[in-house]
């Protein structure tokens, strides 16, 4: 049974801060390029890394004894101790100011920006927003708002609604195959122990999903790389995105874009063409 949620208590975490530092290595850049189906190359000092390499940097390291049953660290440190058991990356906003490059010493300053409660079809939803600023000796490289959602264990949904709408038409589309190796590689690159991405027994028997779940930030990484490719190699000034429904392992997924002139609408989709993450990029 889920512990009672005390929003006033959880909101006491607003304003808490954390810092981490790391270095962009050539080996990390090679691994992320390979995972994003890019040319691996031989990165040299000063070469630009993939635009979302910051999600691989300075990740928290906890002893095994301090991990919860889902593989995440037990709650109540920097992040508030939300008692709802199921945690997902819900979306967020990114602003790009400068590329991260091989050899850069990177600092991430993080702050709990908000904690809010909503009701959904699956019950209570608790949203925690975290503000990050990523800097190098050259100055600010990235500002980010990360939205994390916690919800109750019941009511896991399948890959698509019962009455799915017709898939949207895309001006630009890339397709790839999602398999457990891809998900494992990204979990390793981001030091992410969340079991929904690699432990099939856990994700199907405990959380009730039909298969391993594709990482939210990995979908966003594919979207941002496509947006930059379609815009002469320049990442968006701002990218706002949200998860729509889970994307599962197995079969083809696509990364899609429609250029509207002033902005670009982008999304990932499952094998049936149904969007799983949507975003808007502006330059």
C-alpha cells in the first residue's frame, strides 16, 4: 500500500541544490555517438560532443546498499521522498548556448524548482521539476528544466490507446530498431540503474508493463540530433518536450520532424506510428 502523500512536506525540498563536475572524454563521445547511430570517428580534444552528452556527466553514484527496489537511489536526499513507487522522466525544456567539447571540464548546478500534485486516469501524479545549469570554463552551455513524474503502481498501460488516432504525417523521418542492447548501452552511459530499462522480469512482473521501456532522455537525444541536422548542424535555442506514452523495446521506432518555418515540431513514434514523445524546437 502506498504511503500517504504529504505535499506540504515534499514542497520543503524546493530550493535544495546540488553540484557535480565531470570531464567530457573522447571515449564517452565515441560511446554516445555509437548509441545514437552516428559515425563514431576518432574524437580529438576540442571536437564537439553530441548535444545531450551532459546527461552522461556527473551522475550520482551510490553504494548498492542505498538503492531502492526499482534500482534508483532511495529517496529523500536531493530529490524529495515522494512515496509513489513508479518514477518516469516526463519531459522538460532545454536551452543550448554552447557545445560541450572533448576535454571540457563541466559543472552542473541543480536546484529543486517545484513539487506539485495532479490527478490522472491512473491515480495521483506527483511532479518534481529540477532546474539545471551546465557550465564550462567558457561560460553557460546548457540550461535545463527536467520534469520527473511519480505515480502509483497500478494501471500500467500498453503501447497504444485502445482507439489510436491516425499517425501524423512527417516531412522528415528516420527509423531505427530498439533492442535491449541499445537500452543497456544508454543505461550504462548515463549510470542509470532504473530496472525498467534492462530487467524484463522486473518491468513486466512488478510494474506491469509489456516490455523494457525506452529511456525518455534517449528519445529526446534522437529528436535534438535530428532537429540540428535539419538546421545546418545548429541545435535549437530552445527545445520543449513531453512524454506522451511509453515506447517499448522490440521493433522499429521513428524520429520525425515537420518544419513550420518559425519552429519545428518533432516527435518519436512506435512501430504503429503513434507518437511517444513530442517536442517543439525554436532557433
